[in-house]
C-alpha cells in the first residue's frame, strides 16, 4: 500500500526544457518586426498613437472650416439685411417721417428744399378775400366742382363767385385775378393733379418782408389717373388743387400718419379727406382776415376776364406730363414736387405736383 504524502512534504517542480539561444529574437529584431507589422492605413491600427494624432488634426481642421463657413454666412446675411433695410429706408423715408429723426431726406436735399409757400397769397386788405373761380372742366367734373366750391365757400375768409368757360382751346390758360380749374388726359407719368401759380413780389413791400402775391392760378386734374375713380377720391383731388389756389399748403405729406380729415392731407382714405376742415378755414383767416359783409356764394355763367400778357406762354396745354416740370426744382418729397421758374421783372411761376403713389403708376 502506497503511503500518502504528508502536508509538509515538498512537491517536486518539473524541470523546464533547456532554452535554445537561437530561438530568442534579439531586441533589434523584435523592434524591426513590430515596425513592419504596423500599417497606418489598416483598420487594425485604430486607436494607435499615429491614428489618434491624425484624428485630432482632422477635427481641428473641420472646426476651422466650419468657423470660416459660419463667418462667411453671417457676413452674407449682414450684407443682405443691410441692403434690405437701406432699400426700405429709401422707399418709405417720407412716409415714415424719418427726415424728422435723422435731419435729412433721401429723396431730396436741403439745397433744393428752399421754397416756402406760406407767403404766397392773393393781395387783399385784410378784410377777407373776394375771388372768382372759373370752371373749365368737362361736364363729368361739374358735380365735383359745385360740391367743392360750396365746401370752400363756408370759410369765413372767402367770398366766392364761379363762372364757366368751357370747350375752348385755351381752357387751361391763365387769367388775371382768378383761379381756373380744368382737366385732361395727360398720361400715367407720375402726377395726378397739379396747381400752377403765377405770382410776383411787390416792389413796395416793406423791408424785411417777403410777400408773394398771386396773379393767377390754374388747377389741373389728370384724367389718366382720376377717370373712373370713386366720388370721394375725385372730390379730394379737386378740393386739394383748388386749396393750393387759395395759398394753402399741405397739412401733412405722410400717407402713414393718421388721417386729419382734410383734403389738404396726403391720404389714401378719401372718404374722410375730401373736404376742407376748420383748420383750413382758420389758415385762410390768418391770410386774409374775415370777410366782413359776406354775401352768398354766387354763380355766373359768363364774366369777362382778361388775359395776362407774358412774353412766354408758361402753361402750354399739351399731352406730355413733363411739360409742367419746368424751372428749378425747389422741393421734392415722395409724393410731391415743386418747381419754380423766373420770368423776369419780379414775375415767377410755381408748379406744385401731387404725385401718384407707386401702386397707381404703370
């Protein structure tokens, strides 16, 4: 019977086989073998130091490219937005009243905005104004002429007489001492109504004053725009141009402002802006005083009127709407232009044009 080994007995260790020196690779050979086995283009090298280094470089390059693209995109956006804002500022400068904020006007310069019409008035004695208005309109305008003259006749400063002078070649010519109202097809250029005033600066005016007195006034309505328009819009146009004939100025040239309820306002809401208002009447009182012995509004069918003798026929009745843009431009806004022409000897002509809106022009 074989005797069991006790716990304290030593277990013999098997002897290792002898090493063969030729089977041990040298350090150089081992290094060489490792270098040859690395293929930087192989998928087996993922996570290797070389691949990690290349990945970091690629990430840095990609980030730089994205940064450049973002900066370029941002620059394009800024340029586009700036261009849009510049266009909108130019387009709506007058409508938004930006010239009041920035002290300028994109559509006019201070060098031409030199004419002031507050002192252009009919010569009177301060006891009101007695004036004749001549109807040289085509018959379809007669109801508007009658209505607007009745509206203006309510002004305490005015005593008005009307007459008709129709169907003549000279129906838009100036006549001394009267306002003449006419119409025609002048084409869809840019104006739908205008007033041409001949005036003079008296030599006897007190020093320091700059009085300018009407000699005559012609209000012209452009049927190319106004034919077929609503009753309120046509009434607004004739009321507006006749108002200039009395010496009144625009109360507001901003279409975006709240309507102020007068035909002397620039508006697209014609229903509420086709007649003069109390402020217009007060402005007339400031110019002419109150007509003391007021008589009723009268109408006469024929009154002799005398033609002013000028060497130059300032107002040629023609179909070219640019005929009226003569002389130097003294005021320009988006919807208004004023031209002044010097005839010599203290005589001048001022033409005020009410311009059509962009959506009205063709």
